[in-house]
C-alpha cells in the first residue's frame, strides 16, 4: 500500500489549470501505440471535457476512467482517447474540485465517483483512498479494502458502473 499522499505545491491554482485555454486535438495513432490502442485517430481531450464527463456521473453511480475515455472518443467519432492525458486531467479535475470545496463554491465536480477498472479507489486523489471512500460511503456505496464492492448501493439500489454515454 502506498504511503500517505504528498500535497502538491503549485504556484498556479488547479482551477486555473482546469480552465487553461486549449482545444481538443485529433492525432493519428502512431505505429508504436497501435499495438495497444489500434489504428485510427486518437483524441487528446481538454481538461474541461474530462470535467464535463465526470459531472455527468449521477449521485449513487460510479464510472471508470476507461468509460470516460470511451465516451469522449464516441463524442468525437474517433477510435480512442489518450489514456495518459485523460489521467493527468482527472488529477487536475480532482484538485480543482477540492479547491472549490475549500472555497465553499457550489457544485464541485464529483471526481470521487471515478474508480479503477476493478473498483479500486485512487490513492492520488486529494485525501487519498480514505477521503474517496468516505465520500462514496456518503452516497451509499459499500467500500472495503480500498475498493467499491459490487452489488447494492445502500442508497439507490444496484451499484452501477455508470454508462455515461447514455446521458
């Protein structure tokens, strides 16, 4: 198990990083990446696009980063979304949401609803797995040993891995 999260020191706020002007890019998948990702076009999303997808996950549901990447790829009609950039932007979204919570801003992005493929919680999120577990439990999920347990959400019925593409 990794040690406690190290607080990031940054001169630029996470909110400023989230809102840094940028445009999505469509790039050909290189031969080196084609073995893992396939051939075609890859989306390099913006941080705000990742934020928008996370905001679509309803309270009581969870989603994976892979599902978010698939939705973004479908939205742009490409084969895949860059996993590295999407992961970096997930971290920026989470840190910006924490800034919002500390500043008592309404409607923070519910980044804690994003879990690993196997339900594993994200140690790199603000507050580590403990804070993510607490927030998920507040929404009715069962969490044990750093993972969301499949089955019933105590608040709303079966625990869903949200199909955010249907929204």
